[in-house]
C-alpha cells in the first residue's frame, strides 16, 4: 500500500466518521445540535475557503494554466445544478422551492462524494495539500451529518431509515476518495491541475453558498470569531506540516 493511498484512505474514513458524529449527535442531543449547528458552520466556512484559496488554487495553477477558469465554471456549474434540481440543503420554512426527503439525500450524498474526490486528488498533489483539504472536509462533515439527519427528521423518515441514509452519506466520502486515488494515478499533471481546480471551485461554492449564508441567520458575533479561527487554523496546520 502506497503512502498516498494510506493517507487517502485514513483521512477519508476519518471524514466519513465525522459525518456519523453529526448524525449521532442529532440522535442523542437533537435540540442542542440544532441550536448550535451555526457555530460549526461558521468555523467550517473559514477553514474550507482558506484551503481553497491558499492550497488548492495555487497548486492547481502550477499544473494547469487555466485553473482559475475551471474554478469559475465549477462554481457556476454547481449553481446551475443546484438551482435546477433543487439539491441545496435548507429548511422548508426558509427555502420554499427546495423539497426535503430523497432529493436532499441525493444532493448531500453527491456533496460527500465530491469531498472524497477532493481528498484523493489533494494527497496525490502532495502531503501538505492533502492534509489541508482533509482538515477542511473533516471540520465541515459534522454539520453535514447534523443537517442531513435534521432534514430527514422533518421529512418524516423513521430513525432506522435515517441511520442507514446517514451511513450512506458518510461512506460516499470514502468511495469518492478511493476512486479518485486510483483514477489520478493514471492521469497527467494537466488533468491533476484541472481536478484540483474543480475541487477548489466546489469548496468555494460550498463555503460561500451553503455555509456563510447560514451564519447570517444568527446575529452572534461569535460567528465572525469562529470564521477567523477557522482561517487561522489552516495557516497553523500548514506551518506545522510544512516540509512533509
């Protein structure tokens, strides 16, 4: 087993496990999790946006000259997809055009798959990029687990069915990472740069479209602090793992 694959497998399993933490938190502490979920989102937004701009985009540009165009069109593509098929995760009372239930589950599963792909691609680009991407994904998987479970609760799903669907969402991250690892092994530097740019675009879209808007629903200034802590943590981790 290569070092890249070991890292990809290990960190994707940890990220999937973080999703399950969110799922089980809601099962055990439903009211607490729903009340404090915004703080998880604030912190995650700072992390995920910083990783995209300070790691994925610079690395992608080293391999692929048009990386910034890929980032832009990835963001636009996700917007069109989300607006068309309504997979954006939000509550029924604040987002009337988006339906709960199976479409939401499919959308979050696809999100998890993309997260896994980002882990696989990033570790192929280098350990530092990989660990930064894994950190960003890990920290926003807990809110994802809370979100998908809360939405399925509101949609009237049984607890058993919600658990099964939560596990599927978690495992999608591992599947995406493993598939990306074996696919990336056979591609050239240009394709690797393209995939890093695509991953960066997905991170920016998730952070700017999904996470930050949710934080505006809570007026606590703690949200600003947590976003900044998330940004600072990425720089700290980067400094700590630099040279690996």
